[in-house]
């Protein structure tokens, strides 16, 4: 029977443990966690009589999202699931002093104020050529669709999803789907015709489910973590900080003096933490992965205060605001609100700010003033809380995939490196890679 040691019990550590148990039921698992609890950045809380998220707030049920759904079903959590309300399909951009709705259907596309801009961008794309090398998302989008579309849509998408800087992030690592389409015919639009997405290594769920924008749980995303934690309660050792790892002897020693031997070691801790245990060459690569800081402000207000109907809005960086966007949580998952209150989240900061700078700013007040500008009136907030995450989201900068290869090539043979800085930041990417990894272990 092999002994597998996992460092970290965020969603990466827990999901790889889940698949190891499935594919290697006799393997002995030990999960070492630095803190008193599991889940990493995933944290859902009661907030007055509402529910809020401090980390991820949902998973797309489409494509590889079905892998997560399958895990949810297998864990007996199906009845805890909630799907995004279809009414919250509308997404907005805030720029030039107003909220503009993004096209979400053919009808809204035809009536969109962005129609001219989108058609112009499509025409440009039809003439685009293939480029093999990696580029920044900005370079790629400028070649295919032009600067106007980049400044509005792609810029705000990159700050909204990755809290990232479009002029630094890698197209191949962050939006591999676009790069794949380009490799077919040059033009993204032309390549979309007849393109068949890769098959999913999971049960296929019906369209009523996969057509929903997102899923979460009645009590938030942490429900998934809590269940996985329960499954592995005998394997997780909390408050255990690794002091040193001897890769040749396949053993590690913790600060408390306890040592562990293993056959395989899987690291799911952040890059800047793993770097303390590896060769200088590998540490250099790991430390070169930047993480952006994010402020998460959750706030609750009376429903009568605001009549906003969408999922939320994003703010392009040309607006020069510290606000990256707002998610109207209880529009998306009404169960997370209450009879009288809405609960929303504003994301702040991102790659254009340092953590030190964010700490000096009055982010609550900046948010209050910004929302007053967006909605044309001050919203009276009944309850709010701000949390600052110093290294919230790893940035896949240009050349990231080459860096990942160099990390893999310099890694000791009995070390497997997972975590959100390697193969994808989203829960879907993490679960997909965890399954692949557990299946491939001998
Ligand atoms: C604000 C925010 C919003 C997000 N929204 C979404 C979303 O809506 N949808 C989505 O799919 N994704 C979202 N993401 C991304 C996703 O949530 C993360 O990428 C993912 O949860 C990271 O999981 P992880 O296990 O790789 O890392 P982490 O969550 O960082 O977990 C790492 C674990 O390792 C432990 N650890 C650290 N050092 C050591 C050590 N030396 N020894 C032992 N243990 C250690 C930590 O305590 C932690 O438990 C969001 C992320 C953030 C920050």
C-alpha cells in the first residue's frame, strides 16, 4: 500500500484526496494543513440573516463544471445545490458615467449600444493571422478585435476574473480556448464554426442544469469543503507547519518535530511557500509567480433601497477606480439574501495595486462614493465587512506555460505540484487537474 502525503487542504488538496480515494482506495493519505481549518480561500459565512462569500461564489455547470457536479452528487450534496436565477443573466459594464448592459441574447445583441463596436471588431478578426508564440491578452485582443473592444470588455473581464492586468497576463495560459481557436484558422469567428469542444471526463447532465450560469449551495461554496473535510477527517493533520523536506529520503519534518515518510508527495500550497523547500533554481521560478491583492467588501442593505436586476457589473481600468466590480449575490442566488435584505460583494484592488497601498486606502468610503455614482444615489448600508487578501490570485503572466514546464522539469521525481498557480485558477480547473493527477499516479 502506498503512502501519499498532501501539503495543504484548500480545494486543491481536498479534491486530489477525493480522487486518490476513488482511484487508489488502499493508499494511505496524510494531509498536512498549516491552519486550524480547511478550505484555503473558500469561506462562506452567515451575515446577519444572509449568506456571504469571501472567496469563490460559484461554479459554472457547463463543460468540465460537470466534473464538479459529479463530485457534489457522489458526496451526497445534491439537495444542497442552488442554481443561479435566470433573471440574473444580465451583466453590466460601468464606464463613461453609466451602466451599460452587455449583450446576453441575440435580441439584446441587436439592440446593444456596443453593436457597432462588436461588428467592427469581428470584421478585424476575420483577417487575423496565426501567431504561435505566447502573447499578453492585450496583444492578442488588439490583433484580433482592436483596442476599443480590449479597453472595454477584455480589460474588465481580466480584472473581474483574475484581478489581473491585461497588459501582463498570458493569453495561452489564461484563455487557452481562444489560442486553440486561433490555431485552427487564424480568425476566432471563422474557427468557431464547426468547432467541437473536447469531451468531458464526467457524467453528462441535462441542459436544464448545464444552461444555468452558476451553481453554489444553500449555505455557500463552503458546503463542498465541509463535506470533503468530513470525508478526510482521519487524514487531515491541522496546525502542522512543514520545516524541511528531504526529497531523496522521501521524508519531511514538521515544526513540532514529527516526521513523515511518504511514497509520493503532492504540494498544493502556494508557490511562494513551496519555494522554501526546493532547489534555488526551482525556487526562483516559483517566486517569480506574482499574486495580486484583492479587497472583498460584503454589504447588506434593504431591498427597497435599490432596483438593480442583474448579476453585477464590471469596471474597466480606464475608469481608474479601485473598484473592480460588484456581484449582486442575492440576485444570483436569492437564497443567500433574506426577505428584507439584499447582499452584494464589491471586489477591490487587483494587479494594479500593491497590498501596502490597499491598506492605506479607505476602501469602504471609496466603495460608498463609487456606488453612489453608479446608481445615482447613496445606498444606506445596514451591515458591511471588508477583508483584504494579500496574495489572493496568482497571475499567469506572459510565458507562464514555459515557466510551468521549467518547474515540472526541475521538480524532484517524487513531488507532484498542484495548486491554483499551475494549471488554472478556477475550481473547475483545479478539480479537473486533480482528477487527472490522481488517475495517473502509479
Ligand atoms: C476573492 C476570490 C474570488 C474567487 N472567485 C472564484 C469563483 O467565483 N469561482 C472559481 O472557480 N474560483 C474563484 N476563485 C479562485 C479559487 O477560489 C482559488 O483559486 C482556489 O480556491 C484555490 O485553492 P487552492 O487549494 O489551490 O489554494 P488555497 O485556497 O490557497 O489553499 C492552500 C491551502 O494550503 C495551506 N497551506 C499554506 N501553506 C502551507 C504549509 N506550509 N503547510 C501546510 N499547509 C499550508 C493553506 O492554509 C490553505 O488551506 C476566487 C479566488 C478569490 C481569492
